[in-house]
C-alpha cells in the first residue's frame, strides 16, 4: 500500500513538472495575438513615437500569420520567429528572423529575398534594465551585415532595436495573457 502511494506521488509530481515545463515552452518570444500592442519612443525628431498593433491574421502557406498595423506579417513556429517579406511587390515569402539561443550562436538569414546575412543570438544572463524596469529572459540579436541590434524579452517582445542612426525603445505594451 505504501509503495503504491509513493509511486502515485511520484507520477503526480512528474506530471506536474512536465506541465510546468510545457507551459514555460509555450511562452512565445514575441507574443502574437490580435490586440497586442507596443509603443516605442524613437530617435527621430520628426516621428518621436512608433506604435505597433496586431490587427488581424491571415493564412499563408498553411501558417497563421499575424498582421501588424504597418503591414508586417509575422508568425512563430517551434520557438522561431519568421517574417513574410515581399520582393518586387509580388508574392510573400518566409524569412527566418529570430531564434533564441542560450549561448552566442551565429545563423544565416535572408533579407529582402536576395541578400544573405549572419545574425548572432545570445541570452542576456542578467536582468535587462530599461526605463527604470527590469526584464528577465531576454535575448540579444546582432545582424552582421547591417550592424542592427535587437533585444527581445520572451513574453513581451522587442524591447529595443537600433539600426544606423535610428533606434526604438519600448515605453508601453499590452500582451494578452
């Protein structure tokens, strides 16, 4: 009888651990749901704020793709973020954008359908501080071709991005729970 209770306790504990691990895996790198929004301050004096809102979805090549108010088309599969891009204003094609790695890892991306670039990704080991707030579970991405940098916090989205003399910094966001 005691042996049965011990085995049952171990099974329940194991199932509980799996459920916790599985729920942690379900937290998207960039949370994709209609109504999610991000407001950024920018380095542009003519356009000091930029707002991204997910306004709808489309099915493209069997993938549920989320449509932003600026026309950007994003989806996530197996912890990887893809963007549909257009070349010569024809048909959209999938471009691999972000994949989180714990250790610095380089991987290739296609930009605009015909340019190849190396992107590096690594987990930020400490809390990332921005505008008086602290964020955990963040990743740093750097594009070798353009020197663009992006910081993404799992479950929140892009916190900060910089390209040449233009930067965006998150000031407010809402993501569905």
